[in-house]
């Protein structure tokens, strides 16, 4: 065969079903971790720093897992061994997180939880590229978005639903309420069972079969690493050192050291790769990073502004809604916990809207193309976040989340559809992992920069972080216009 055969609807359903479990755990993390941190005594100023563990873990884990899964083939296949390992570890972390006796233990558990979710999640992105021919890939990523939405709706609603069923929503100082504990127990079960379904109900092409009907155009064969201070890391190291010196000299926010550290770390990575044999994993990943296709480079900018906005929303929505709409900053008060539960409802709403949007996006793409569809969707999200400045009745924030839901569904699908057609099958995993850099780096920038911006310019008001996120999504929409639209290819005949 020279053309990869299309899959039936139910085959695509089975291969994407595991994302229901992944997003169940991810949504519990996003909606409740700030609450757990504040319950254990963290000031709002410290919360962004505690969240750094999550994106930093993805930065380290995803390219390594992608590189390894590209080279894996055993009885379970190529990607499925990582699905299973990540599901088991993440389920254990979900069981442990609400029992954290101290803030530092909760932060460490978040690190383990996010690493485990990343182990399972990264191969799922490559899995769609492996299994589906290019015309079916937008539908495959949209199906993942559908399951992401469904899983996140239920997970985000769980504390609120449990409170309505009479489960205690407050607890002694320093203890996590039972509503959150039972939600995390449920998440552990759902994650393991959903990913287990995909592991048992799918099959994978062996590497030689993928090479036989590879649709993608590979990038040019990697030559020697580029020369120059920037390419060999010296320029990045100098920039990081100067940044750290400026932060110390001017007494700027300590979280800005994260940005300086990122520059230093990237420079050190480039330097280290030059002294390793080309076959070594680190050198191979760095070479693939420097040989990124042009489409991937332009998508990186789109991803930066998109995920900067999303991380601002995840960190600050609880603080913004409880302070602005419920009038409380005290995590022990009934008003604060009522507002925090409502944030769970809002997060469930945007994920529910995302599940519906995932059904609409394939038709939108057929009519408008990938680029225009993504622009429309992220602009809807930008308008939704900016509306938090105007809306004062928390019930009406549900309408704001309609736009956020369309943006979320699009961010989780269309950039991957744009990307997957531009990378070779034998490097699908590592390039999906490298693509995660442009999800993680903006989150690290948001975690280190937003607190400084709020204190310096916005009086420490969390709701202003949502406005910054809204503007960031509008910029992401403009940047997607620079990304080339993939050349149309005729769809193969439907299977089965």
C-alpha cells in the first residue's frame, strides 16, 4: 500500500477514547490545584510559582517520551506502552494529592501528576498522525477535543455536584474539603479505565509499514549544527546572565528569575549537545529542534500566545471570581468556597462548549480552511476572557465561557492538524514532543511574568490577568495568518 487506509468512525472513537481519562485528570488539576494550594496556606502571590512544576515537567518529559516512543516497538506497540505507564502513575498521584499534609508535598505531588499525564498525553498526539491519513487527521484531533471536553465537563463539575448531594464543602483549616477528595478519587478510576480501553481496543502499524505509506514530506536531512553565538548557546547564556543580573540590581520580582533561567538552560542545552555523539538522545532532539519545518516555526508563535492566555485563565480565574464576583479572598470562608465551586462550573461549561465545538470544527474547516477557522475560534475566546471585566453577575459568566470553549477546542486540534502534515512519520513522536515546548514555554513565562505585571501595573487584581489573556488570544489569531495552509489532498474512500 502507498496510501494509508482510512479508519471507520468507531476505530477513531476507540483510539481517542483515552483522552477522556487524560482530560479528567487534567481538568481536576486545573480547577482545584490553586484551591488546594491556598487551603494549605499559600498566598495568591505564591500560587503562580507553585504552578511552575506543571509546565516545567511537560518541557522535560514530552520530547523525551516522543523520542523514545518513536524508537519503541514491542507487544503493546509503539505508543500504547506509554499510555499505560502514564495512566497508572497519574492515577496514583490523583489518589494522593488531596491528602497532602503540607504545601511543599502538594507542590511535589503536582509535579508527579503532571509528569504522569504528560507521559500518557504526548504519544496520543503522535498516535493520530501515525494511524490516520492526512484528510482524516482534522477529524481525529477534533475527536480528541470532543473527549477532552466531555471528560473536563464532568471532572470540573464534580466538587459542585458533590456539594449539591450533601458532601461537605468546607473543612478544618489546612484540610481539603471532602468534595475535592472524592472528585480526585473518581478521577483516578476514570483515567485508568479510559486509557485502558484505548490500549485494549486499538492496534498500531509497525515502523516499516508507516515508512511504506508516509504522506508527510520530511525536512531536509540534518547537517552539522549551525555556527554562531546564538546557535552554539553562548548568546543565550549571556542573555540569561544579563537578565539575572538586572533582576538582582533593580530588585524586580523574584519570579522573573525563571525567565533568565530559561535562557541559561537553553544555552546550556545547545552547548552540551555539541559535545555529544549525534546518536545520543539529547543531541538528536536538539538537531531536530533546529531543523524544524517552517510551518512548525510559525505555529510556535501562535501556540505561545494561545497557551499564555490559557495559563493565565487557569491560574487566576479562582482568585478573580471569588474576589470580584463573590467578594471574598479568605479560603476558609463560605463565600470563597462557593465561588471556587462556581469556577469549577465555569470550567465545566467551557469544556462542554468545547465538546460541542469539536463537532462543528470539521465542517468549519471544510468551509473556511484550517487557518481562518482557528482565527475565528481564538478570537471568540479572546472576547470571552475580556468580558470578565464587564460582567458582574457570575451566572452570566457562562456566556463568556462559550467563546473560551470554541477557542479551547480549536487550540487542541487545528494546530496539530496544521503540523502533522509537515513532519515525517518516523519523527512524529519527537516533533509532537518538541511542539510541546511552545505550549510549556508560554506557561512558564505566564507563571513568572503575570504576578509582576499585576503588582506593578494593575494593583494586584487577578481579574486583570484574564484581560491580558484575552488580548493574547487576539494576537494568536493574527499570527495564524502567517501559517501556510496545507495543500489539499483527495480523501480516500471510507472504510467499512
